[in-house]
């Protein structure tokens, strides 16, 4: 049996602000439960504003007010350790971050110090966590970059001497050089052209395979998920609406929103994207009642606007939350 490495249970994370005596609550993550297994690549997908990045911050244990966990928990379980990521002390964060749990932020190529050579940036980073001497850090960096197939000469370069794609690869190498078991990657291929994207995807695949590490990948780009993820969770307006293996999500999506997302992708023989999903995601300070997708859903029935659909298990490893699927589940059970 494959172990669970991170588990979110009934997680609610809201942005709570107060201005001129008026409180505003944005329900960015609203009652989400997910379980991520050791060694898998778990993809989180959905339109902008669906809660992906907020969920990632909470899973990473890196959030501060106004973002507040109002209910639920996130547990890490590895190397004999069990911790609630929503309640990490500053010492826990220092012990865990980068060594055990790492993060590749959005636009991460900008984290490289422009006035330091790459090898010095690596040294600064490694010595902070491992107390290594400069020759030791240098040796570790050289071996790691070689292992990942990155040219050795990048070590002597300044960031401005590297292409955008190479900077991104170097940053990913920096975030993973301490062999973390759990890696969170937020839109790691955004702003890169397709050819460079492929190199970055391959690098992430190689890192994951080498160490059997777990990667939680956030991107709105289902093409990237198709290439990397073993399973995908689809988020809509702060809710998990469907979760299954990547193949199932791409071939036989069951939730109307997932079907829209998949149908709006261009296929190989088409030059342009198909029509997008009508309407816009709702504001999360006043989310729609019932199913949050009902104002945009062409299949909505009466109760969709008043009753929230429960998460249903459609098949082992495949779940979705839609009233229309209730009959399917009852039929299978009966
Ligand atoms: Fe559409 Fe209703 Fe299903 Fe929501 S529950 S996705 S509104 S059919």
C-alpha cells in the first residue's frame, strides 16, 4: 500500500478583512479534503481565482492573515513525522522548509540574486541549511546539476547571462538540491514558450523519479498536467468538484465543469482553442448558493441553486460533486 504524505481534511481557508468596521470574508478554500500519496504527482487545476494558489499556501503551511484557516487540518506524514501544516512553529518551518518540503514559486526565475554567480547563490542556500564550506557546496552543486543534465558552465554565470528557460531550470534545481520529499510547484511553466516548457517538465519528471519525491503541481494548463500528473483535482470557486487519475479526467470527465474545461482545450488538428466556458467564476465573498457552478451550468436542475451537491464516489479513485451523478451512483450501488 502506498503511504499518504499529505492529507487535507475538511479544510476551510478564508481571507478575512475588516475595513471601516465592515468585515469581508472571501471563501477561497471551502471544505476541501484531499489525500496525496508518496511518490505521485498530484495536479490541481481550475480557472484563475478558483483557490488553487490559496490551497497551495495552506498545504505548504506558509500563510498569514488575512488568510486564516477557519476549520480543518493539513497533516504531513513522512520520515516518522506527523505534523499539522496549519500549526507549524517557526522552528518547525526552519526544520522542514527546503529539506523536507520545498516550493517552486510562480515566476521563480526572479528569485536568483542578479549580482551573485549561480554557484554563490547555491552556496548561500546550501550552507544556511547544511553548514557546508564553499568547496563542499560547490561539489554538491556540480554533482546535482550534472545529474540533472544542466551544463556545468551555468555555475559560473550570472542570472542575466542565462535564458529564461535555463534560469527556471536552475531555480528548480536550487529548490530541490536538498532532496525534499514533498515539492510544491506553482505554475512552473508559465511564461515559457512550448519548447522550453518541455525541458522544464522533463526536469521535474527526472527529479521526481530520482528521489521518488511527491510533487503537488498547480497550473491552469491541462496540457502540463497531462504530461506530468498522475492524478488531478479540479477546483471551482473554492471547492473540489472532481478528482481522478489524469487519464480518467482527460478521457471521461464526469462533472459538467471538468467537461467544459476539457472541451475548451484545442485538439492536435485544430489551430485555435475552442470556445471557452460561458460566464465568469463567481466572487468568493458572496459565492452562489447550492452548487457554485449553477449560474454557468447549462445542465442545472432546480435543486442546483439551493442544495450543495455532495462529493460522490463514482468508481475507486474517481469522485465528483454534481447532483446529476447521484442516479449513476445509486444505479451502480443497486
Ligand atoms: Fe451543474 Fe447542478 Fe451538477 Fe452543479 S450540481 S454541475 S449546477 S448539474
